[in-house]
């Protein structure tokens, strides 16, 4: 939120600079066009009021910038802008709006339109622009100042187009200012949310390092040395749950508009490995690096199912005491290895089972991946899988 306020204050500073430049130009026009004025006092009064409003809004920017985006401040500025537009056609000695003479309030009122958009949103900004354009059109059409060649009769198409164009430009300026401010605010909010997430992940990683060097190693020692099978199993369960909590990424922030969290490959591999370990009582270790790329859900499902089938084969045939599931990125691919320390087999003598052919090779083939099996008697089995990162 602090970043959003800083961004809005920067926009308000730009508006203040524009407001001063527009007022200086209006004052210069008043001086240069004084010979054509029939109501110089009125013109001078309006330019003076605009100057006081400019000074007041600049003071608010320095002392209470939050008041600049409230209704009263915006309303005062827009009100003075409307007065300038209405008086513009009445202070000159001739109907100048469709001539080459410079209108008195052509630029300064635009600051009010922009301020309305920034403070109150694109709809209010656009409506404010329409209001300013309508005031200018009314002044151009209805002024009653005597002139040597008075303008009588309906608007010509060119004159009507000029007034409509001015109104449209005012409305577009207010709408775009409001929309751009809203987009910037949303972008800043997303950035702040991302920074908070990164900070939380960094804190989580620091806790994980400390626990890995202490609690996790202690639990592993208790598991290996405990003579009580229940105590060893409890230590292993606690170690597994703690590792999953520390290493699995947090689900997407629901407040950011995310829907159901998408399971990452690391979380999916740990889940299927945990189920295998509880079912078959084989110690399973999952090693997944932090830089593993995000995969499409269909690829995560295919790899997870293939690993699950490979672990099932270990439980049925390998007589293993330990399995390692390892994953890493490799040049546009994700490589996953399932390796056990079981009895192994001789590929020349043992035919490939149906589960390996259909559930492992078949699932990877569906997403453009491939599978290799390395085995030898008394040396365990390694199932190696490759899945493409850019698979649909």
C-alpha cells in the first residue's frame, strides 16, 4: 500500500507542475489579449481565482496530499475550470471561439479533468471532461457580447465538429488518466504482494536450513538407532512431514484471484513417495532442486503416475531397503530418476513387465517424453524419465 501511495503522489506532483504551467500560459494570454477584452475585470478575477486554487492545491500537495484525491479539492478545481470555460466567450470583444484568437481557459481546466480521473476513477474523469466540453460549447454558442460581425444562426458543420472534438478530447483525457492510474495501482499491489511472497519464501528457506542442520538430522539418527520399531516409524513420519512442509512451495495466494492451486512436480513426487513409503515400508528420499521449471498439469500427472508405477514395481519385486527419487532440469527437459538398492535383475533374461511398458513408458510417450531402465543383478534398478518442459 505504501508503494501505491508513493506512485499516486508522483502523479500528483506531475499534475501540480502541469497546473502551474497552464496557469502561467493563461496569465500570459490575458496580458496579450487585453485589447480584445470587453470584461477585463471578470477575466482578471477568474485568472486570479485559478491562481489561488493552484497555490492552494500546491500547498495541499506539500502538507496533506491525501486531500488532493478527495471530492472537495477536485470539486473546487473543476468548478473554477467550468467557470473559466463559461466566461471564455463573454470576455472578448468578438466571438473568437472559431477564430484564431487563443481562448482564455483552454489549458488550465484540463488539470481538473486529469485530477478527477486520478482521484475518482476513469468514469468520473470522462464525465468531468464531458462537463468541461459542454461548458465550452455553451459559452461559444450563447455568449451575447456585441460584435462588429455578430454570429447569428445555427452552427456550421465545421463549428459543431470543433466543439465535439474538444469535448471528446477532454473526456478521453479524464478517462485515460483514471484508467492508467488504476492500472498502475494494481501493478504496484501485485508487485508488493510478490515481494511479500519472496520475503516469506526466504524466511522459510532460512528456517529450513536451520532445521535441516538440527531437527531433521536428529530425527534421522533416532530412526536409525531406535530399537523400538514404533519409535523409529514415528521419527520417520515426523521427518517426512517436516520435510514436506519445509520444501514444498506454498499454494498460490487466494487473495490474488488464484483458483485451485496447481500441484508442482516436487510436491507431487513427494506425495506419491510418501504413499509408497507408508504402504511398503521402504525408506524413500525425494531430491528436488529449487530451480525445477513449472510444468503443465498434464505433464506433472504423467510423470507422477509413471514414478508411482516404478515405485510399485520396487515394492513388489526389488526387496529394497531404500529408494531415491531425484529430479533436475536438463536443457528443455525435466529428468526424473527412481533408483532402488534392491536385488535388481538381468534385462537379457527378464522380459519388461506390462506395468513398465504401459504405465511408465506409455504415460511419458503421451506427453512427448521417454524412459530408460538400467538394471543389473544385485545392483538395484534405476528408471530414468525425461519429460519436455514445453509440453502442452
